[in-house]
C-alpha cells in the first residue's frame, strides 16, 4: 500500500542557491559576479547544501511520520466506487436471429463544450432474442379460460376481460421464445365500448412468467391509451423469462399477460371489457447492466526481478471493486499459473503463490522478506524467477461521483454493434463515490487500530460494513431486540442522488444485492461465533409538511417557495441533513417547531404563519391527522415525501 506523504518543504539544492542569488541581486547590487568560480557563490552553495539536508530531515516529521505509521498498520485508502445503471439497446428493426451484445460494450453520455463524456461498460452478455405471438388466451377471475388464438389470427373481436371486468381478469399472450431482459413491442388492435378508464393511468399490470411467479414488467410506452384504441405497447421483461404450459388450455409458450388490477376508491375502471381484434409481438431491444468503469483484459503488469517485495503498477487506476475477483497470472513452463489474492502475507510461506492488491493506487504487491530475531531471512510468499512476465487476467478501473448521471443521459454507443440504432438509460445511474482522501484515512485510523477487523461492538460492525462497501454513506448497528437475543441489525444508507426537487430518489435508498452480499461476507468473517446479523435498509417514515409563510416586501414568491422547499429537503435529508450535515439522526423525532425554525432561516421569509406535520401510508398514500411531532423508532429515518408551501406577501 502507498499513502502519499506530504512534502513540508519541496525546495531542493538548486532552488536554495537560486533564492540566495536573487537576494544578493536585490540587497547587494554591487556583487555582479555570480559564477561558480566566485568564492561567495561557493559559500552560498555550501550553506545551501546544509539547508538541503535539514529540509530532507524536516520532511520526515511530524505528519510524515503519522502517514508512515498508517502504512505499518496496513491501512489502505478506500478506492472509488462506480455508479451502475441499466442501459437499453434499441434495434433499428426486428431481427430474424439472436443478436448478441457482449459484456464490455461501451456506451457514454454526450460530450459538450463544458462537460466531458462519461463512459459506461456493460458487465453481462445480452442476447436480444427474436419472438412472435403464437397464442392468445383470456382468463377471468372466476376461472373461465378461453383460447382466442384463432379469433386473433382472423381479426374477430373478442373481449379482453370478463363480461363484467373484475380485478385479476387477464389476457395472455404466448410468445414463440422466452425473451429475458428484452424489450417487446405488442401491437394491439382494440377499442373500448362504453365508459372506460383514465387513459393516462389505466389499472393494468403487464407481467411475465419467470418460472416461479408472474414478475412485473416495466411499461416503456402505451400507445393504446389503456386499451382504448389501436396502438403499440412496449414492455421490458425481467431477467428471467421461461417457457411454461398455461393451465386450463395446455398451451406451451413463453407467456406474458395483461392483468386488470384493483383500483382505489374513486378511480375509474372498465365498465365494459375492451374488445381485442388482433395481436402481434416482436422484440425491439434489450437491457443490460452497465458500470461506470473500463475493463482491461490480459494486461502485462511487468517482469519479475526475482527480489522480495516487488511492486507492479497497473496502467488504469483506481480499480473498482466488483463481484469478479482480480486474478494474477505468472508465466511458467506449462503456461500461466494462477496466483491467489490475500489481505496479508502473515500466513504465506515461501512457496505460496500469493499477492496483494492496492486498489486505490492500482499496485500489485508480492511478498516481502523479513529478517527474524535469530538472523534468518524468512520469505513471505513466493518470488517469480527473474524475467518472468506477470499479467492481470481482467480488472475494472474508474468510478467516482461523475458517474451519477441522470435518466436518459447515456445516448452514445462507443462500441460497434450492428442493427442497434440508439441506446438509453431509463433510470438514473447511482452509487458512484470518490475515493477516500488521506485526511479521511487519518480520522479512520484510530478506530481501525482499536477493532483490527473484529466485529464485537456496534462501532466495530459499522466500521467493517463501511470498509467493505464504500458506496454506503451511513451505517447504523443496533441490537435486534428481545425477539432475537444476541442478534444484530446493520442498517445501510447508500450514497444517493437527488431528484429535481432536491429529495433523495427513494429507489436508490435500497442497497444493491451485490452490496449486501459483500458486506455480509465481510461481517461473517469478523463477527463472534453464534451471533446473528441482519443486513437491511432502515425504515423510512414519509413526512408531509404543510406551511404558510410571508415573504419580505418585493420578494419573488416563487423563488421564496423554492428556497423553503430546498431548506426542508436539506435539513431532513438522510445522508446530508441534520444539524451537523451528516444526515438526519436515526430515531430522532421531528417537531413542528423545528420546521418553523428551518423556514425562518430562509433569507427572504419574514414570518411563518403555520407549519403542520403529517405522515403518509406508503401503500395507500393516505395522510394522517395533523401531528405536533413525528416520532421514529431507533432504526428509522425521515423521507420528505411531499410539501405544500404557500407563500404570500408580508
């Protein structure tokens, strides 16, 4: 590991000589001979030599000593974390054969005059599989299943749902092939007789059979306005989609369905079933996960010099932690031998093929030789023969906050992929975090020295979890409670991006599965035997603020309202809110009087007439009665769901 030590004085011998000559020119203009043959210049050089030695020793204390001590502890800087998102590849036209899009395909944002392009790379192979509609079936909630394939093929009207449409009525479309992670366009010739639904929010759910259950499909666009007119519906299928036999009709196909869902009271629904005339389907694209990083394959790190403690620096850095381990290969007579990455050489013998990796600096480190007390020299880890090449099979580099781009920002295809007309990210990229600085590492060092990777206290659990996943902004460890004595709850709050209103995007507050797995593995190796650990996000209480404020004279009311909303969002933010700016404290109640104080600190607010607090049910979005304060349990945080700020002139 390499920590960049500070240079307290970066002047060297020649710099000191030049400074002295400039002082001579200013203070003694009569001294005009500055050649090395002049005795005075010789004296200046002699003094500069001694000062250079003093500067050398000065750069060894005191902060430099601290950094070197951190190196002795084995403290490593956290590497940058890479943002991730899903990227959709849209076809120019339906293809007759499977179109493979290999892992490593590069896409990017648009480069502008003021902003550089941000590149992403797909991490999984994607196969865009062609399909077509082969079956059509309708099924009512009462169990009446009817094969409508013949009617759909000749263009005869048939009802999509039952005669009296009810929740869970559905029509099924059997596809010729399963199309996991693909976008499917469904062309429907349909119309609704009588009073129908709200075409902008139809009570319909598109779903696909994944082998175990009906998984929800995201709807990209609905040209039928909720089955009210002929048009195309584009849906995105989940990662799993399998062929199955539909019960009741014994038809084998890759099934998707459109199901009528239960509507809330007062929401319009179908009074008569929509009439379908024809159905056709085809594959129009596919979606693959992408990461804000660059993949490098089979990079030669260097040639061995057959000495202990060799260090090889990779070309691209910093490295990004992924589920794929970094593998070092060393040439041998039979090909390439695979070496194993270890966290320490403490248990490595002279014949063990072990190496360490400094992700922040991008260094491959081989084992050192240490002289024992008896004078013997012990080698920790094997040393390759002289001239032997070392290569890294595959690694990812990049990361940082620049990868947290907004929805639709990725539009450029950098790799050549035939028949793909455009790309886009349908969701924002998030999870990108800059690497740890030396100042942050110095603050973390005392905690590391105390715990030494053992999770015993709550602070230990929090440190191990934060070390394992730098994309996590906050960690909170709590006892599981009386229901699980000896159990531990580890609550995680990821780094999140804010929406256009300044509130955190709620979907990003749930940690990724790979992040949970990495933290679970680290805690499993550190926890005491017999302890049980539950890793999960905290519970979020959705808060609604209703307030009326009076602005100062000649203030722009719209700007004052925006400032009030921003102040509330900032103060109640889960990662940067609170009095200290480190996030709203876990379990801390919110008082209505606090809201008064937040709004009064807005520069152009004169008076706060009223400020009311409510909470909402996330399932029904029903609002509670007015509350003087909102209490939280010890594992909960606030999420400012909505706000109604009325601004009037003073």
